[in-house]
C-alpha cells in the first residue's frame, strides 16, 4: 500500500490544483499543507531549496511543480509492486 503523499500548496495555484486533481484521478491518498498558514512547513521547503509549488513529498521521492509523469510512476508502483527483496 502506498503511504499518503504530502502536497505543499499556495492558494490560487493552478499547478497545485492540477496536481491534486491528478492525484484524485489516480486515486492516490494525500494530505495538503497550505504554506501560507504553516510557517514551519514554509521554512522547511525553503531549507530544502524548493522555490515553487506545489511540492509533493512521497516516501522516497519529492518534486515541485505539476509532474504527471511522476504521479504515473507512483501509481504504477502502487498497481504493480515489485516482489520484496528486488
């Protein structure tokens, strides 16, 4: 099972909306954190060098911007997990 993703967003962000819609369409669980209301999260994103939103954090990968290719890869991993130990 795929752990829920975390999506760091800003209000009125078109790429954020496109990302959450793609995650919904792929039936991937996620939590949204609004960077305008969570200053600690905002500081953390800057510390990691992200300068644009959305920032999506999965268990082993993170990215910024609308990345349907990476959403598709996570969906494929969920749908076709590799056997343990490979």
